[in-house]
């Protein structure tokens, strides 16, 4: 079993927000969803965008991309 490592204080991740932490070449997004904490890899599968900057909707996060109209 891996050792637990403290990476952030709870007060740094208020409900409805996320923060990125990293170490050893790995970036992890930590989310606070209504007082529950979740951690996932910080890179979007499609373009590598930082998920900690995405939009949180319940237990889902949307990557931080803006759609552009082509005219």
C-alpha cells in the first residue's frame, strides 16, 4: 500500500473549486464537491488541457476550452 502524502490544506480547496498539485512529473487535480474531495489526473484526454481549470458540474468536470465559431 502506498504512503499517504499531504499535498494541500482543505481550506485551499473551497466547495465547487479545484486545485492542481504535482510532484515527480505528475499533475493531479483535486476537486471539492460539496465537501467531498476527489483527485484525478489533471490533463484532459483530448488535448491535455488542465482539468483543474475546467467547469465543475456535480461529479463531472468539463475541460476549459472555449468553442469558436468559424466564419
